[in-house]
C-alpha cells in the first residue's frame, strides 16, 4: 500500500461487515484508517457499511453499522489528516476533479 502513496485519486475502503461479528480478514474503522495512512489518496470513501441490515438481528445491533463510517472519519482525521474523507449514504454520489487532487496534496 505504501508504494501507492500519493498516486491515488480515490480509495474505497471497507470499514465493516454485517452479522454478529466481523471476521479477522475484514477491515474495521481503525484498520481502514491505518490503511488510509499508507495509501494517502486525495479522497477516501468508506464502504461496506449500512446498506444491508440482517433482518434477524435486533434493531439496536443493526444501528451500529451506521456508526462505522463516523468512527473511520475520526480515526482518519488523526492518522491521515490530509485526506478528504467523504461519507456517502447508500445511492449518493460524489465528484472528484483534478483541482481537488492538487489541493489535497499540498
């Protein structure tokens, strides 16, 4: 990941999963922010959170999925402060232009 540092316009980083526990091979908000620190893209978007809620789990458990991108944003602010983190709601879009890349790298 460090070899890509500064060359990426966008990193889509999974910050969670679904079910009662997150497998060890999945990123969580903290490990995704650590990966972000290595990658140093202009923009990062947390993914793999909150789009599918298992109906057999209680609503209180499913509600925590929505906290994962917010935790990622907080960790990213400390570990990769120069990266523009954009939390998109399911179906939402964003635009990345060349000017934004130059501003993010400075």
